[in-house]
C-alpha cells in the first residue's frame, strides 16, 4: 500500500511531537544535565511550541513547502547544536519531496533519508558517535528498506518505533565523539544521549499517529 504525505498529517504530527516532548520533560532535562549543559529540553520545547503555533500559516501550504517553512523556523528558533541540525533535516526533506514527488511510501522514505544525510553533512558526524544520528540513521535505513519491499505502512511504523528505541538505548554505552559530551570521555558512558532520546520521541509520536489512523 502506498501513502502520500499531506499537510494535515504534518500538522497533526507536530501536535503529537509536542505532546511527547512535553511529557518527557524530566527525562530530557536530566539527560542533558548529565552529559551536556541542561538546555536540550528547553530547546526542543521551544521548537515544538513554535511549530504548533504556526498551524494557521502552514495549513494552506503544500506538504513540501510546509516542511521547508518548519525547517526555516526551527533554524531561527532552536538554539544549541540541535537547532540547525534538525532545521536542515526538515528543509532537505521538503526539498527532495518537491523534486521527486510524494506519492509513494518509498519517495517519503527517500526524502526522510535525504533529511538525515543533511544532518550528517552539517554536523560532520556518523553512527556510533553518541548523537541523534544513532537513532536517525538506523531508522532511515530501515524505512528505505521496508518501503522498497512494499511493506505495509503500519508494519513499517511499528518496526521504526522499535528501531528508534534500540538506537536510543545503544547510545548509553558509547563514548561521545561529537557535540558537548565529547569532552567527557568515559564519563559519558552510562547516560543516554539527549538528542537521541528526543529523536526517538519524535519517531514514536509520528509512528503512533500512523498506527492509530
Ligand atoms: P547543545 O549541545 O548546543 O547544548 P542541545 O542540548 O539542544 O544543544 O543538543 C544536544 C544534542 O545535539 C546532543 O545530544 C546530540 O544528539 C546532538 N548533536 C550535537 N552535536 C551533533 C553533531 N555534530 N551531529 C549530530 N548530532 C549532534
Ligand atoms: Mg545542551
């Protein structure tokens, strides 16, 4: 089964992401306090709130333009390392959907993968460096693989939620080689990366929305 993306889905997803970030305030706070500077929850909350407040402005746009606008807004709103990285994800995803179309699950997966590539390029990081990419790279690879196999979209979402969870948990045993936590050496071991946790929460929110539809 193929699924295209629409702006209403994006707006509902923004609400679901906001709810999941707000519901995990103490987790995100304490993770960034342990291996960062403690602002990650505030950054994510500010980003989620500003997108939800843009609903009326986004609603008339095509999904591609809505994603591009979300990226630009995040760039000017979220501070820290995570802001420009997440912004480049949404801008690239929107750009690739615009160029290649959005009428199949595989095209949506390919646009998601392009968004993740943009984060890799901007942050010059890769898998295994204890960052958000430890969630996003496996999720992106799995998404493209399952979409290419024409897997049912609900099965894809159930699998991606699991992949995100595994990637997030795997950051606990890693030493950070990018971002603020890189200065901690072995002291970062035993703590989940905050950006990996917030990306897992975002993947979970969007996948649950599809599963419940
Ligand atoms: P800051 O580190 O500037 O305080 P945040 O606390 O909002 O910004 O975000 C920290 C998160 O950003 C980290 O947990 C990590 O997941 C992610 N991050 C930091 N640097 C990179 C990078 N180069 N590539 C990918 N993700 C990164
Ligand atoms: Mg921080």
